[in-house]
């Protein structure tokens, strides 16, 4: 119930910001952003370790600069998250099943982050914010075989993902920026029981996305006036 209330509040903020953007667009205050890059991710709590899962991070955004130092950014993009571990042993069970330790999880999300940025000397920008992600696709493999029970509608992964975000943007060439971003789940995406090779219960762990992103941004209308400059005219 609490999460639903937070979701409603977040979307009210998103809608309000979008309406504000549309009103200011006639004055050419806003700046568009084209996004392309990749994620390096892992899932904390899945008993695999390392940012070994590579995924896409592609989309677009809009930025509203209040001043030359402060701005708000709203984005929408496809983000591929998950976890990966190569096979590291071979064990044949009495049932004939072969265990290898190999694991692969790919989760596709449509994400909507809202961030506030501070820009120092109109070059380096640092930002913080929150992001809502909706799961639109998932594939899970254990020991090289697809887990048929894992799906978007049937679980066991939650459809909604809430992340906290921190990022830095650095200029590369003209309107091109490089964006280094870190995000972590605010709420668990799954709770899983773990068993040994003989089927004996070991432990239960909550799981969370843990993600680094390296992205390239092309900023449109970067030299437009800020909201403060427009109102002072």
C-alpha cells in the first residue's frame, strides 16, 4: 500500500514536470537529450559476484535549466539489467541433471528517472535522483538451461523497480557528453531460497539491482536561455 502511494506521488511529479516543460517549450528554454550507452550490472543477493552482465541503455530525455548551475532532467529509456556467471564446475546428479554453476539473468526495463543536476563552470555536472522502472521482459538460465517458470507475469521478479541514482556528466566534443551513472534498487526485486546440490535448504536472501552505466549524451539546444534568464528579460 505504501509503495502504491509513492508510485502515485512520483507519477504526479512526472506529469507536473511534463506539463511545465510543454509550457516552457514555446520559449525554447528546454534542452533535448539523445542517450546511448551500456550497463554493467549485477544482482546483490543472487550468490554470483561481479558486474559481468552487459546490457543496453538507450533512450531520450529533456532538461530544464533553472539557472546556469541548476537544472532538472526527465528521461525515458530502455535499460537492460541482470547478472551473469560462467560455468565453473561440472557435477552430475543421480537424476542425470548436470550442474555447472552457470547462471544468466537478463531483465529489460522501461525506466523513467527524474534528476536534479548542479553544473560547475558550465562544464562538469553532478546529479542525484530517483528512477521508476517497469519490467517488460525477463530471461533466466541456471546451469545452461532456461528457467521456464520465470516470466514477466508469473514472477518471481517484481514488475516495479525503484532506484536511487547518482551521476556525473563531462563534456567530450561540442554537444557530446559522457555520462557515468550509478544506481541501486531502493526495494527488493525478489526474495529467493537457496539450496545445496543435495536439495538441502541453506538460506533466504533478498535481491537488489546494482548497476553502473556508461552513456553518451547528445544535447540539443544546449545554448538556450535558462528559465531565470527568460524571466529577467
